[in-house]
C-alpha cells in the first residue's frame, strides 16, 4: 500500500527561532521552505523534514529522527566543535562509548535539540 510512498520526519519545537538557530546554525542544515506551519529543511537525495511549533515539543522519550552519515566519527567531532552534546546510554543491548554505540551493523550517536527532542546520527558498518 505505501511501498512507493516517500516519507519525511516532523519534529515539534517550542519556538521556531531557537529551532532555526539550532537546525540551521548549529547543525548547518539548509532551510528548504518557511511555511505557515513551520520550517522545512533539506537533506541529501531529496530528503526533508518539518520543524513545527507545538506545546508537546520534547515530550517523546525516544529517537525522533536519525541522520544517516558516511563518517560517523568525523560527524561527531564536527558536531561537538559546534557545541552539540552527545548522550551517553548504558541499557541492556545499548551502551555508548564516548557517545557512540554499535547496534546490529550500525554505529550511532544521540543528541538533543534545544527542546529535548532526541535525534541521532548513524552510519551503517
């Protein structure tokens, strides 16, 4: 039924200006479109996501979106230099070492946006 559909993420934020500073400034993502319902950002290969205002911003306790990268270690170094703080986890089946975990053929690191939304970067190994 949806096998030919494209998909995109939507991330709730409390304030668009702070979100724009983080997603555009800190993470270096390009604004695709400023709309009445929020801001869309472009990613590689036609990907995009919407950041929109909501009173429920930051309430999810799970990963909202993952950015797939070719060089996880390089991305972590660059993001730390830009002020991003990576989360450390130690759960059964998930333990980070210096912010990075290895899970079933993928390496990943998690961080939060200013509203507490959990985001990740990952690299297939």
